[in-house]
């Protein structure tokens, strides 16, 4: 009741604020200035090379969007953003589990010891750890996406690209305010408010907030909230202060919380049934309802779903020492906590229920000196310090009654049986019947990874113009890491299933030794006696099914290590004219060495750490950039080739843990092109295409496709505006398409998924964890009056209701029972926007 009351109070508060803002704006009735439709397209100014430049001037594959474009095409989050960026994909399984994919490389590891390959920045602050990286995109100045190794420019983790979100700062020159509300199917609701408040001619405050919610689109067949919903609240406060003409500061405070219902992990093996009666209530289609639930008492009786909180403060400072030299400072602290409960096996019966409790905090300080003195020379140099602590705990609850029947392959497929079937199966199997009193319906195990990083960087970059038409740029960064990887595991209660497995292993060892010593088989009575003795001993131990506890039943075991290395770039750029240039570059990206912890083979033993050596990628890239037809058309194209050594990938161990290992060499090459064209006044067209051929070389997955990496992606769209007496009518259609994609580096090939005793009772021989090529059509229709501060827009996404999956395999795949997550179906609604 308190939660409901709180939400009602919040809604009431926002409604009052919104009505007040609308009343003030309506009273003003100031004519809204219309953007001239026949001017050249506006070039987005970017700071990829740490100075303000047009996209045409940056010798790298960069895509940048300003707030105008993002508003027109309806970009509100990273997944929507990626649809219009060639070579960039985002998989939003949930706000807690996003995948950022750049030119075939995926960055989505949830472990505390992993490193991000694709860095995400918020005003220069690295927010790349995946459980805290997915943020709402609202009240922004622009977003810059730089592809290719960007370590020398962006720093930590930008192995193969970087995304930089630049938020609007406070403006002391003018009061500004805006609001919008939206409604749609699946009870979609959106509220946004922004207010810019000048305090003095040197000080201003900017406040912005967003509330977004939507019911789930995957039906919960067992009742309760439907799966794959949205429930997000985000807020930002910015204080901008310029005490002198040469000195300015921005203090930015961000907060976001996400509390959606559970992720819809739909089983592709077992049909949904009523767990009490066994009645079939669904089918195996990934596009229909799922029968999922949290087991009783798990994590204090939590329902399926996510509770995630992200907050942080960034202080940006800039001092112009002279007309040619400036000093910039970035100081930031950020923290997130995320707790998620999910039914990862996709079955109606509670074989397993998982949780993930992630925590991370980071403090960083950077100082950078910039010089831009004349037409020939520009450079920057600096130092940075990065201090991070991360922790990811994965609690697991297992119903041993269901697990014993599953692991002995007695569950009929595809119809999931009921509890009465489980009891009957246990009682009809002599070995299981004897164990029945020992089987724990709520056996719990928890494994936790810990990561600590203290990193120091020294970097520099220089651009020199040899002639008016030819310039070269070069940069280098040295990174020194002091790191700690930790691991712990614990078990609650005695596992009858694990104890029986331990006792049987003891009997097998006894028989082998007896035969070797006597040449005879021990009697059944002898074997039974050994089994019973071993069973009683095992029941006295904190024995796990998947995870054996570390010493002390949960002690943390650490390993300290160091890592260091150089990254670099060298670029040449030639200007054929003021509107046409070409560039070529060679660069190196680097992923630091990692240590991944896992349980030992026996309880209370030392953890086992697996080392993955540092990964490097050498890149060759060439590109052409042009502004044609008197500035009404922009066109960029790039080709690239990558060679990876010690390519790091995540694999599941026989204990169900995910660790990072080296998969050997890998190669990728591709082509990207993007264009924006103002055909006539009021008719803007845009298109992108990317080809990426990313394959493993020698090593574990020789010849396999990279996961989540389609070979081909296309986006097409238009911004159409027509002025008439009453105002301006706008229409923005867009279409995005991608070719087939695999969801795991093993490409769901049978040789990587054999039957494993105690884990995967049946080999996975069906290659179904893929998504065929598909396309999505989105439409937006708006009206803005000639006089008046408002506009209204109708929107539809996936208007043809295309069926697709956005993830497959998941944790259930470790057990040989892959699950599938449905992509968003057709959604539509209306948005009312108001600007003071």
C-alpha cells in the first residue's frame, strides 16, 4: 500500500507541476520560431579529439546526433539510438543486462572481474560496467559514437569503440522550460519536465526529469505482472558557474531507478503447464505467454523483477590559461546497486530460480592540457586516475525434488509435468525413493565475484598540418593497473542430491581400488555400506550441487595482480577540398588481463582462478567524408580490418559459472556508410549500411560468427515537414533491418553442448538459438501550430508487428534447456509536447 500511495503522490506532484508549466506557457502565447527548411543541414559539433570540430574534420568513423534529430525520430534509449548508427548494436534484455555491440564486439559481462570492450561515457565519465551503463537519454545536447580502437582518445575500455552522452548544461542567459506527456498501448506512460533557471549572469541551474512506464508484453500465464515491462524514474540537476570569462564549472548530479517486472525467459523445451495440475496452459512459441515464478522464500519472498539504483556526481572544470592553452578537469563519483530475480530455466516448475545482486562504485580524476594555437598544430596531454570496486553475487535456489528428476532425464518433453508427477517419479525410482526424505525443496547456493581496480593513465595526442591539405595525428596512452580479483561461494543447508552424488562417486572409487587390489568385485552389501557411510559424511558437509563453498562456507579468496600496456593511433588526413577529405589510420586497442574465480571440486577448498591474458586488436581503417550539394548532403564511408590476439570470451564451466578465457585469434573486416540529404525544403532523407565480417580464427571457436553480430544492417528514414496556414505537419518514417544473428560465440553448435552428468542430462543438438533476418518499421506523425507553444505527435514502433527474439540461450542453455526472450511487438501512442 505504501508503494502505491507513493506512486500516486508522485503522479499528483508531477501533474500539478505540469499544469502550472502549461498554464504559464499558454499565457505567454509567443509565436514559435520555425526552423528554415531550405538551409543546408546543420553540422553537429563534436569533441571526439578533445576539441570542438565538425564531423567532417574528424579523421575517424564517428556518428553524432543532436537533440533535434533524436526527438524527431523518437530516440529515448540506447536500443533506439543504435538502430541509426552503422556498426553499432544494443541488446536491451533489461536495464540491468544490456549488451553494447560495436563492429561485432560485444560488451555485456556482468561479472565484477570483467572489462568493457565498448566504453560508455556520460560527459567524459566512464560508466561502462554493464549493470550500471544503461541510462535514459533525455535533455541531451548530443550523443557521439566513435568506432574503432579509441583508447588514446577516450581511455579505459574503449577497445573497439566509445559512446559519449553529452548532457545539456545550465544556461545563465535565458529562462527555459518544457514538458511532455505520452500515452500508449500496454498502458505506456511518459512524463518529462525540464526547467533552466538563471540565477545571475554567471550562475544557472537546470533541472530535468523523466518518468517512463509500460506493462509487460509477454503474458504471465500464472498470474501477476506480465513480463518485459518498463518502470523507470530518472532525474538530473546541473549547476553551471562561470566566475570569470576564462573559468567555468559544471556540477552534474544524476539519479535513475528501474523497477520493471521480470524478464520473460520462455522455455523452448518444456510447454507451460499449471504446476499443480499439469494442465497445458501455453505453447513453445517464444512469442506467447510464459509460466514463470519465483520460488517461495527466495531473497525474502521477492517477486520476479529488478530493483536498480544509479546515482553519481560529476564536476567539470575548464580554465583558459591563454588564448591558445586551456586546462580541463573531470572529477566524478558514481555508484550503482542492482538486485534482480529471474526464472532462468523457463519452466513452470521451480527447477531453479536465480538472482543477481550487483554493486559498483567508481571514483575518477582526470587533468588535461589542450593547445590549439594556430592552423598548424593542436595537441593535448594529460593524466588520469581510476578507482573502482565491483561485486556481483549470484544466489541460486534449487528444488532438489524437481532437479533429481530432471538430472536423471525423467522429465517428459515437451510437456512439463506437475508436482504430483514429480512425487510419483521419485517414489517409483528406488534410488530416488530412498533419497526423497533428504531432498531439499529450497537448497540455496551463492557465488560472488569481486573486482578492484586502481588504474593510472598518461596520455597525449598531437595533430600537425604539414600542408594546408595534409595533416597527421598521433596519440599514445600508457595504462598501469593494480587489480584484485576475488571469489567466494556458500551453501545454505545440506543437499541430499549433492550428497548422493558424492556418495556414488565414493563407491565408484572404492570399487576401482577393490578390484585392483583383489581382482574381484566387492559385494552389494559392501558397496551399500560404503555408500551409506559416505552419504552420512556428505550430509554433514556444506555440499553444493553446482557451487562448492569456499573455506569457512563463504570466505572471500583474493588474487592480486598487475597489468600494463600501451595503446596508440596514427592517422593521416588529406583535404581534396573544403567539402571532401579522406583519411587512413592504424591503431591498437587493448583489453587488460583478467582473472576469473570459480569453486574448487570439493567443499571448503580453495577457489580456482583462470587467467585470460591481455587482448589486443590491431586496426587498419580508411574513410572518405564529404559535404555535397551546397551543404545539403553529408556522406561518410569507412572500411576497416581488425586482427585480435588472445580474444577474450565468456564460457560456462561445468559448475555453471561464467568465466573469461582466451579463444585465440580472431579477425574482422567491414564497410560502413551513412548519409543525410536535404532533397528539397521540408524533405530530409537519411540512410545507413554496415557490413561486418567478424569470425574467430584459430582457437576454441575457429570459424564461428561473433555473438550478437549480424553481417548486414540497414536503416532508412525521412524527416518530412510541410508548412501550411495552421502550422507545420511532420512525418518521420524509419525502417531498420538486420541479417541473421547468433546469440552465443559457440553459435549453438552441438559439439560445444554435449551431455554432462549432473548438469546437462541431454546433449543440445538443435541449432535454434539464432534469429533470422528481420526488419522493423516505425512511424511518427506530428503537428505544430504556427502560433502556440505546443505540438502533438502520434507514434508507432514495429507497426507491422514483426515477430523476433532479442536473446536466446541464457542461463537455461547451461542445463541444455535454452530460453528465448521475445522482442517488442507493435506499440503505438500519442505524445503532447509543450515548450515555454
